[in-house]
C-alpha cells in the first residue's frame, strides 16, 4: 500500500482534528466537505506524492481559515512573479509577493506610499508532506519599491531582506495538531537546526547551483542519508571496514560516516534521526533556506508586472 494511503488509513483524524474546535455547525459542515473531497482525491491519485502535497497544503489553508483572511483588490503578474494588493477584514491594505519557483512561501509588506516605498513585514510559510504540514510566520526587516499604475506595476527590492524570528505558527503531524507557544517553540528549534544544516551544505566544495527542488533532493539526500538511499546514489566511501553503527528511529545509522562527513554540531542531530525527520517533514523549508540568496537576487531586478484584475 502506498505510503500516503497507509498514512491516511492509520491517521483518519489528521484533517478532522483541525475542525473540532471551530465554532458553528455550518462552518463544520463546510470544512467537512473539504475533508471528504481531499480524501476522495487521495484515493484517485494514489501514490502520486507530487500531486498530493499541494492538495494537502491547500486544504490546510481552507481548514484553518488563512485562505479567507485576505480579499484580493488587484493582481499583477510577470513570468514567475505575482503581486497582490489585498484587504483584510479590518479594511487595512497590504501587498503579498508570490514566486512560482517557491510556492511554499509568500512575502508580505505594507502598502506603498506615494513615492512607491514599502516595507516588508513577514515571510509566510506553508508546506506539507505525507506526515502533515508546517506553517509559520517569520518576521522580516527590509524595504523595496513598488509602483502601481493603471495597467501595470513595477517592483524592485534592491537590498537583501533580513529574517528575524518565527512569531507564530502551527504544526500538523499525523493526527496531532500543535498550536500556540508550543508550536512556535518547536518551529524555532527546527529553524535553528535547518539553518545550521544549510550553512554546512553551502560550505561544501563543488556543489551544483541552480537546482530545482526535485534535483536538490536527488543530489543531497544520498549525502545526508546514505543508509536509506539507493545504492548507486550513495557516496563511494560512505561505509568502511570497522565503522560503528547505531540504531535510532528504526534506522541503523553509520556513526563513523557521520563523524567523517559532518561537523560536530550536526552529528547528534543526524545520528538521532532528527535530521531525517526535518528533511522528510520540511524539505521545502530546507530548500527555501538554501536558496535564500537566489531569491534575493531574483527580487533585486526591476520587474514590470501586468495588471490581471
């Protein structure tokens, strides 16, 4: 049975747990309709993971209400970029920037002033896996220029944005939903681990550049986790005579490979299975962190976007 089907059968409360504490029977009925639709789509697509994850993420937005927080006022598009002017329930206007290459994130900012200057406020992340999903808001510091005209808009972000820290978030892991301070603390811990891992990854010599997410996973997974990778993809010297092995999370880890390949700060994280959990549950997060410089480079160019709405 495909992994996702096993997950769905063993954890039928996964999506239901997000609904229990919602007020109003009508809201429950609407959410349940989304749940049943998602389950039906699970059955149709079977083991096609690439199709399942966007469905899971979209349903997460629908269940927690985040999809309805912002009302679209205007939409501007150019290639892989989209800028939306939105209005919240209180009537306040702001802007959201989407990048097609990085569908797990959106960048929020204030409405530009009369000179076109605006300030970034947060990076919103939401991405799923067969384990559930992670969602967080990361406070940002930075500014850009955004001019709105009759039929187009012009965007540029000349200086890099500085992420501060995660200020809010939610976690769904199988049938367990974590919110509030507990979720924020766990997400901050994961962010710290991912940041350290990515820093080490970037320091390795001869790393390929410009990889899409699938190619990124294909290249890095055998280096990080040769124990669970295909034999032909493993590093040639990952296993040597006399290596010491250790069991954790039902996987037999090569501690000697860990010592040879990883800095001390990452060794306990890998040998405990924590690094693998981060990878499996938050690969888009790792990818965004790794590609942050490339994202900033994309935004640094002056982009003209045509009005669609």
